[in-house]
C-alpha cells in the first residue's frame, strides 16, 4: 500500500480499519506500507482504531513493514507491537528491503499445523 502526501493519518487509519471490517481475513495478512511520500500525522487514537479492527485476526505471527525514512517510526513500531495481538511492525528504507525483510521473517516463522 502506497500512502500519498495528501492522506491524513486519521483517513488512512479509517480506510485500513474499514478494509479489515469488510474483509476480516486481511487483518491476518502481512502488509507493506510505503509512507515515504506521506506527511500526515498519526496519533494514538488512529493506531488504536486499526488495532481494534485487526483484533479478529487469526493467531500467529504477521507483520506490517513500513517503508520510510522517518527515524522516529521505529519507536512507533514498538508501540504498535504492544497494541496489536500477533502483529509485529518493522521499518525499512526501500520497497526492495521491505520484500527482503518480509521473506526472511516468513522463513524464520514456524508454519502453523493443519491438524
């Protein structure tokens, strides 16, 4: 998901929460969000709304990888790790790095048993 400069944090959060409400399985998917062009502020209420919408996600590790040059986003990732059950958040500098990180995280995670 590429988030443009005109999008506000509140609007993006609402859109993601709406997507998860319409298609609950999306809350269990891995996400890559490219926020390099975005200048919108996100606050605790915005993040909490998305965390609540994602609460129905199936158990197990899943990730949100942000593509950003914001040095403070890594701190927000730690906060989000505590708000989301089973979802971890990371930040990298390029889409290619996001794909590589996601591949390595998936490879290191145990595969759920189908039994």
